C-alpha cells in the first residue's frame, strides 16, 4: 500500500537539511530502485523554485510499504529526523486514484 510521509521543518533547520541531504536522497533513491517511490520533494518556504535562504517548510514522500508500521519505521530512520531537520513527521495511508 502507498503511504504519505510528511515532514515539517523545524525553525532554522536549513543548514542541517543541507548537511543531511545526501544521506536523505540515498534512501529515497533506494526506494526508487526498488520501484516503491511514487514521488518525493520539499515544500519551498516561499513561492519560488529555489527559495534560497528562506529554505523549506517541509517535505512530502509517497512510497509503498508493507504496512503502516513499516512506513513509520522508515520515516523515523530518516537522516532528516536524526539531524533535527523535522520538528514533526506524519505518516498515513494513501490511495492513489489519478493519474
């Protein structure tokens, strides 16, 4: 089943985000390689493709996991969580309808 993982960035977390990004992307790449990643990306903190020093307000990942517990465990092990980038993470089931 698909699951949405939404992380909300902590105040002033941009330097930590940039430092942890390679490890974060490596985990996403692994999901992609396994055919389990539907989409992933950050929410710019301002209305711009490149928010610059404004940074990001969070991230969204939609990926396939065996169950909710597995999705939560994967989310809790994210390098952004370990680095303190996220103030909070929400994980919930998702049913893809379109496209």
